[in-house]
C-alpha cells in the first residue's frame, strides 16, 4: 500500500523514503489499480512490462528498438513482452515502410479496444486519487512531473 512501509519491531527508525522510492511506490499503485481493474472488467491479464509496451506505442507503429529506448530496458525484454501480446492477439508486427530490414509493432483491433479501455480506466484512477489526496495535490504532482527537469545531473557526495 502506498505510503505504508513496514518496519521490524525493535529496530531503529528507518529514514523517510526518498523521492525515487516514493515514485516507484506511486507507479506500482497505478499499475496495480490498472491491471487489477482491467482483469476484473474481463480483459486478459498482462504484465507490467506488457502494459509499458502499450503505453509507448505510436499510432502508426513503433520498432522494438525504439520501445526499448522509451521504456528503458533491453530489446530482448521488449521482444518477449511484444511476442506475448502478439500471442494474445493484441499486437502485430508489420514491415516498416521506411526500412526493408525493420518491422513495426502495432495494435490489432482487439489491442486498440483494450488500450482505449485502459486509458479510460487510468482517467478514473486519477479521479479516485484526487478524491483520496485532493485535486490540488494531484494537479501539483502532475505539474511537477511534467516540468522539463533538464539533463540528469552529475553530483558529488556531500
């Protein structure tokens, strides 16, 4: 559960979670809400990695290499997720019209329908979050995450 970190009785008080830990917890909260809601609505279960593929697809199709770059993982991991989704009938691979050696990943009609449903559910999950933590907090979170943070800094230990 977001915000609830367990501590072993009798140990020193753990420091508060840092921002990367909080972001991971928040992402997990959204992933759990979406994937559980989709499955409860009768959609076939997908993994977090498979959902990340959908979240990073362009309308005209996207190469495995580009998906891997966007997701921040290996081509092999994306390839495995894509082929699982192809097996479920949600994605397909088609020739890339700009490169004879490349293929693009696209949604099938069933995949497009599931993706549209997921987008509607994400909007509802965001509404639920606004009810739980306040609309102003959600707006501030969105604003902060949507800012241009610049290049990752190279820092020295203090």
